[in-house]
C-alpha cells in the first residue's frame, strides 16, 4: 500500500496557516477545574438505564449514549447528550473561548478541541461506568419508526458499555448485539426508508481521510459500515425532533438547506441518462440515489454530480417570527444540531432551548441572547474546519505522490472538463481524488499519468491521455 513517512508530512504548517491553537488560557483552565453542575437540583436519576456509547476507536469526547427498546407498538429511544450548558458559566472565560473556536477541529495528528480536554474528555464526557449530567431525550416511535412524542429532561446517567462502529457491525452480524442496542438494525433500516420517503438525499461518495501507517501516513477511503448509518439515524432523528420542538415554540437555531434548483435536478437527470442509469418516471432524486450500487463507476459519477443539489447549507436563528427557510433539503425536513455539544458550539444553546420548551418554562436569558450571533460563528468555524480537513488530505496526497511523477494509474472520471479547468478523477490505488488535464469522458475507466505533485502548494494533477 502506498504511504509516506512521518518526516514527509508536517501538519504543523496547517495548524499555523489556520491559526489553530490547542492550548487554553489559565483563566479558562481555572474555570474548568472549578466547574460544578449548576442544574443538579433539577436532575432525575436515570442511572439505572443501561445506556451505551458508539464512537470511533480511541474517542474520549463522548457526547452521546443510547438505549433503544423494541415495544409491542414500536420503539422507545433514550438518547443521553452531555449537558455542557450546566457546567459552562455564561459570559465566562470558557464560554468566550468556545465561541471563538466554534467547534473541535480534527487533524490526522490530533484534534484542536472546542473545550479543554479535562472537560471534553473528562468531567463532561459520557465515559463508561461514570455518573454524568446529561440532557436525556425520550422519543416514542410507532412500528415504522416514525416519532410520536419527544421530550428532554436533565438527568443523571451512566453508560454501561463503550463500542465502536466495527464492533457493533460485527456483533450485529453474529447476533450478539448488546441488549441496549439489539433493536438498532431494525430501527436504522426503518429510519433510512423513512428518509427516502420524505425526499432526503444521501450521497455515498468516497470520503478521504489521512490515517497513521507505521511511522508515516497514508490516505484511505473512510470505511463505512451499516452500523455507522444506524447510529447516524439516531442522531438525525433527535435533531429533527429538536427542530420541530423549537419551531413549535418559535425560538431556536436550525441547520438549513434550501431545495435544490430545478436546473440542477435537470442536469442530474441528463447525467443519469448519459450513464445509462434508469430514472423511473416520478422517482425522486433520493429514490434514484438510494438504489445505486456505490461501487460502480456510474454511481460514483452520478453521486458526484448530485453534490450540486446540496448547496446553501446554513444556520438560522429565530425568536418570534419563523425564518423563510426552516427545512434541510438533504435531510428532508427541519433539523437542528443538538447531539454534539462537547464538539460543536451551537448544540449547547439549542439543547438549552429544547430543555426549557420541554419543561414548559422560559428559555434562559443567556441562551436567548446568544442565538442571533450563533449562525455567523458556526458558518466561520465550519468553513475553517472544512478547509483544514481538505488541506491535510491535499498535503498528504502531494507528499505521497511526490516521487512518482510520470507514473500511470487506473482512474475513474468523476467529472468531465466541460470547458472548465480540468476533469476530476478518482485514483483508487492511492485513494486520491484530483484534477486531470485533458477531456476524458465522465464515467469512463481510464489510465492517467501523474504530472504534478506539489507539496508546498498541496496540489496533485494527472493528465489524459497518457
């Protein structure tokens, strides 16, 4: 497998370029050390509920813990979310530092956390066998996994087991899932079917990531199991219930995306026709994409083209009149971020709104006053996090291929040039997605020659024909 050594890739340059500072001030650290649960008097004791966590291997900032019960009439989901709002003093040094960061930024050689690690990986993290304060969602669903009722309360909880996605997948295949998530496969598949029915658009494109490889690094396509998707459906459901709760109350912050432009859908249909992909009369975009085999060249091309449908993602806050756009077209309904407050700023405030609404009381002034400024903070942090992620992949790709100029590789053409700067190809042997000079046909399996691997400029380019 192609790889580079650690001396070939220095992510410190990326940290410097984007002004990523891992350390916190003494004032912030002092606040964390002295932090107490200011809501302890209102908590219900749910420590007997056998919650479990599902996260990537090695994760310590555990935001969520789940318990899913199959009933005679459907499902009951309990979802515990770290209660960051109860331990961060509004207007304090920690609060201001978190607003300046917006979210945890992940690099291959470590993260730059939203909160100091003693909090995000310690006192507030839902680590196994430890009692923790949480915002505990209870969502009752029918036999088709459609939500009937959702509430959220402050509680004390305890996770009894910690899993990663691969373990959950393996346990599912062997029939040995933990009782607390034994119903997860059925639930996940029903929720996935509901997503298609409501018009959600899911793109199963190759997702690149940089991973350690001995004393070096390599780029690989991120493995995704069914367990990843099932777990994602739990978070998506909770976010949709939170959005509906906030919309009904007339106050909150949503994650939105406008409907796809008709011209983009028409272009996608033309691409499908050119690739020989059948698009039945009356079928929605989500139906067509959900039916594709993600391992074929035609599917990769069509899903790459479908990214043009998912543009304009934003955050919108409201207090009184509802905004013009309240839905997220990629999800197929209103949606809010509430399930990752250790890693994302907006979730702390959205959770506080939902806790107040569910309890029938006024939203705290500190949360209400912060709402108008959240969209701008989150837009900026999303942009930075995405650019950091892309920079790390680009740097590793260029370093990986720097000594291989002139070599020929097999590739799939994801996008034709169409008069633009160049085509885009996927080179599976090195898990690289890059520009390609020339005009190869979209969807073709071709041979391309590596013509550029600029480490300083973090760019790679191929050429066709060879």
